[in-house]
């Protein structure tokens, strides 16, 4: 059994405990069954893909695939203390129900309630710029690091919660659409596709511009961008020669 296979099982057991302690015993039982199913599987990717057919588990499946890819990355960044608990809380949130906020460990991340929308937007913009820089070497695009997508997911969550607090429906739609797009990128393993970085960068610029100018034209551009992010396959479908 590979290291990532073992780590996924360990994470699911942490999720099962997290759910049980929160009184969500039916969900905990379902996760326990899935954990045993993955334990018995020979191929991790195949069994994780099969979870998309389990009602309510598509979000969990995407994040488990992301975590497996993160562990396969050469010289992965060491996990901060409490990272498994953070992931378990994040997965529990994907299953619905109140689980408490999943606070990123070891990084001093503020709760969304401590951020207003302007602050969350600034953080998100800075995150995209950092990911862009880390995706290039000597001014040549190489690949988007998985830890960069991890950072984007974290900032999208904070941005979405800040938007919800201020009842900004447009930003909420944007964060939901971008989450779907990043999920697609992880599932399709498009880390070396520069179109992904260009799409995310352009989407961020459109969002920031629309909220700054508040012009009808820029809001129309934002709505079009959201539609693109909601259907990433239409923009990022791999070329025929890249399909397995």
C-alpha cells in the first residue's frame, strides 16, 4: 500500500471520529464504510473516482484526490501540526451540517468574521500573485504547485464567508464557481496547463475590477467569467493526445 493510500485511510478515520463526536452518526457510519472500501482496494485512484457516484460525497472525493496528489508531489511541504484535523473538518463541511469552521493550522489564519470583504479580496489577490510567481522558473511557466492550489482553496473559503457576511451574492457566486473550476483542475491533473493559471488570473482581475468600478459593463464581464468558471471543461478540456 502506497504512502498516499495509507494517509487517505488515516484521514477518513479522523473524519469518522470528527463526525461521530459532532453527533452525526449516520454520516460517520457512511465514512467508515468508505474507509473500509478504500482499505480493501488495490488502486487508490480508481476507488476515489468511484466516490463521485456516492450521493453527497462528490466534494469529499475531489478533496481526497487533491490530498493524494499533494502527497505525490516531489519534496512535499511538511504538514503543519493539526493539518489532518483541519482536513477532517473541511471534509465534514462538504457533507453538510454544522461542523465548526475549519481553521488552517500553523499559519495564524484569521476567522472569516475577522475579515471584511475588502480585506478578503486583498488577501485573495495577493494569493493569486504568489501562485503566479511560484508557477514560473526563469520567466518560463512550469506548473502550478499543488500547495498553490491549496492556498487558493483556503482563500476562496475565506472570501466566500466574508461575502456571505456582507450578503454579496456576486462574490458568493464567484467563489462557488472558482471552487468548481479548481476541483476540475485537480481531477483532471491540469497542473502543467498554463491556461489554468491564465483563467484564474483573469477571473481575479475581472472580480477586482468589477467591485472597484461598479460599472454595468464590468459587472457583465464578471457574470460571463462566472459562467466560464462554472463550466471549466469547456475552457480547459485536455487535448486529445493528453487524454488517458
